[in-house]
C-alpha cells in the first residue's frame, strides 16, 4: 500500500478526500481553535494516571492549533511538544501559548508526524487526538510510537470505533474487538476510556459545521472554478457528522505497555 503524502494524510484527518483542499484549510478553519479532541477530557485522563504533572513530557501529534497542548500546560504545568503539518495552525498555536502564558512550556513545530516520531524519545504522554489512521491501524500506530514512550508512559487516542455486533462499515474505522486485539498484539493494554455523550457530540458537530460551511461558501464565491471542491467538503462533513452521531462509538482511550 503506497504511503500517503503529508498533505493527503492531513486532508484525510480533516474528513476530506481532495488534496486540492489543503491550501484552503487555514481559511476554512479560521473560526475554530479546538479542531478535534476535547481538551478537558484529556486533562482529566492524564490527571487520573499521574500524581505529579509539572515534569510530564507530552507529545501532541497532529496538534492542529494547539488547543489540547496549551490547555494542558495551563492546567497541569506539563511540558508539551506539538507537531502539525499545517504551518498556519502552528503559528496560531504559538500565539495562543503566549496569550495563555504557557509559551515556556509549549513547543510547536511544523512537520510530518510519521517522520518526526523517528527521532523523539522518552515522552510520558503521547496524544493522537482525532487524527485518524495516519500511521495505519492500531498495531502499526502503537508499535511506531512505543520507542517514543517512557517506561511508565501512556498513549491517549481519541478515535471512533464500530460496535462488534454492528453491520455498519467504514473504510477508516474498525470494530471494537479488532482494535483491542491489535492493542494486545502491540504488547499494550487499555487502562482507561471515556465514551463521548451523543448529545454533546451533536452540539459540537452543529457548532463546527456552521463555521466550516460559512467559510466554504465564501470560498465558493471567491473561487467559483473550485465550487465543487468546497461543496463536496461541506457534504462530506455532514456525512461524517451523521456517522459520529449515529453509527460509531466516539472514544478517548488510555493505553500503556503491559507490565
């Protein structure tokens, strides 16, 4: 299976299909800071797993505009290293770190996370927040990240999975049993999980789609020759929202090495 380009991986993570959308992502998402995961859920999960926080090293892969890292640093005093492939998102993250007085705790950089992890080590927490299968399936992802993790470290994955008895299928999502099997095959175990409330998912989806649709329609007016590109993205967003609200379990999982 050919390796996707960085731009293609980002578009997939943003629930898109056309790589031509990549240059327009900063415009489309300009009204949003939180692009995926709920920072409060992640803060709570980290709080449950550690006694002291100020020395924790956190790696936020596909960090978007840095909402999770900035809020983590502010709440717990963690040292956060965020990486994302969209330069404008990283610039925004750096600005928000300064605004929240955590610039000394947050480092943000532009890059392909699949390459960057090859030279990163000894992190206490690794976060993959709603970025989809950038590394591959769970086994491939976890084995790629194991060497970046400290001995007592945890991986937090915010993702969706399909219930075992469901007939629903999705090209980017797996059934719960398959995921748990892959976690074990990677020499790891699930030690915590938060299932998102469906009503809260709908509320969040409605808020986000309103912002995205407004900006996409503005781009239709500005670039009429690319009308199909932006209208297709809006349609895809509605489709994915319906799936998240009705067909899959939205879960934030805490995973660690089997001791």
